[in-house]
C-alpha cells in the first residue's frame, strides 16, 4: 500500500506534459560568449540564462528588457508549453504592458535539465510497478525552480520583490502562489486559469487530501498583495469555479476578469484580456507602500481582534490534540475539560476523570431482574447497566 507522499509523487508525474521534442535549444555564441536560443528570433533585448536550482537542476530563463518598464513580470507557464512556444506572447506582453518580463522553463521542460525516464515492469497479474528515474518535473522541483529564478532577478538585475508581479497560468499558479505566500512585499499576483489544487481538477471535493498537489486553496490565504484572477467561463480543463473560489479566498482581491465564452488556452485572444491586465499593471505602478498599509490596516485590525477573542475563549472550550500519522495525514480528537477550571488534569474534577476511566459496565440490578445477565452484565439490555455510578 503506497503512502500518502508516494501517491503525491506519482500524481505529480501525470500532471506535467512537456513538449517533446523541445521547441528550442540553447547554445553558447562563440563570438560573444553569451547564451543564445535557437528556434526563436534573435532579440538584442532578450537575455538567455541558465539558472542553478537548489535541487541540482539547471533551468532556462528568458529575460525581456523594456526601457520604459517600472515593474517586472515573473511568468510561470502551463503544463504543456515551453519557452519556444511562448516567445511571441512574451514579446506582446512586454510591449503592451510596458514591463520587463522573466519567463522560465520548469525542470524537465524545454532545454532545462531533469528529463523524465519511465520504465514499467510487471509485478503481478493485477498490478504494474512504475520505476521512475530522474523524477522530474515534479511539484517540489517547480518550487525550487521559481525560487531560483526569483533570486536571479534579485542578484543579476537588482530587482526587489516590491517591483515584481508574479504571473501563474494553469499549473503555473502552483509555484506562483508558493512564492507569493513567502514574499510579503510583492507588488501583485495574476492567476490565469488557475487551479485550486491538482485533485480538484479531476474530481469535485471540498477537502484536501495529504497526497494532493499544488494546494493553492490553502496558500492563497497567505498572499498579502493584490490578486487579479482571470478565468474563462467555458473552461473545460479547469472549471470556472476554481477561479471564483480563489478570488473569494484572496485577502486582497482585485476586480476579476471572467471572460465569457473563454476556454483554457485562448484567453489571450480576447481584447478584454490585455485591456484588463494593462489596467491592473498601471494600478500596481501607482500603489505605494504607505497606500497599501492604509488599505490593509483595517483588515489586520480585525484579524487581531478575532485572534484575541479566540485566545480569551480557549480556556473554556475543549482542547484539541492532533495526532500525526504517515507524515502528513492528521487525525484530531477532543478531550473534555473541567467545567470549573478548564483543565483536564486538575484535582477538582475527580468524578470526571474516574468516569472516563476504561471499565466494562456491570449490572446494578440483581441477577434475577436482569434477563440475560449472569452477574457480569456485558450483554445486559437494562438501562441501569450503563449508568455511571460515580457521577
């Protein structure tokens, strides 16, 4: 029986479909010594980078410079594309939004290292064991990828989080929200056809399993910057309900864009897409740190009041003990507290503790009055058998 984490790793393998073969390649120009990409037009305003990640992979990134830009967009693409296919879109976004843009390929995508090699072997008549080598791409690797690219923006280009807008499309919303939940001073986040979680794409559930991947439904609550959600109403891959729920859960939601008739991969073709996105970028350019603090201060005050109220009532409510099983599945059980002092281990509630002691019920009535009892009444049906004598 596979563990929860094993199921999570297996599920992640079926969530990625990198184009094969890659639509571009990376090589070093002998004349300049710089990296260049073949398969895409030569662009003097584009830098080709090879970024080392914390998990030992090298991911390819394209950085598009715009001399009029004040902000930088860090773009995380969907699960069936690579940088070669997105080149034209990146150029359009750079020009129309007047931004710098950093796009990157996940480990195992395009010219990035970390390819998947799959081998299947029969283990029995009823089951197949999948033996994975170089298990990339994966959820954990995409997290390491976006962290490495963000650090590259900081170190190579001197761009701080205050001047960055994170953009995640489809599966790219996973690494986008992962990074956004860890950066409190981001300028903004854009979620394009985003998912609530991997499992919620294939089945409608209202709770999160430990083996689920990209638990955006939890991470969106930790994002402290404005969030723009864009989704098509006729999306047949990721239902529109994912976008609506993410927008509802965001702490600072921006006016959403619901594109009527839009699908999963064609939202960029609608005029409202670039118009609404451009307006969001212009608003983010004019927002200052002081203005953001004035906007979120009332919400923070309400959160503090709620936290204080919960702390004041904690002593009079039942306590919750969490037992962790199999690394990430949690089972919660409650134990009662003393109604007078709120503690289970106190000396004023001896009857409560003795009543909770494990014992078999014994019949309090004479054997003759009990129809099936022979003294030790384990199968007695009389109601007095189950009355606690200590209370």
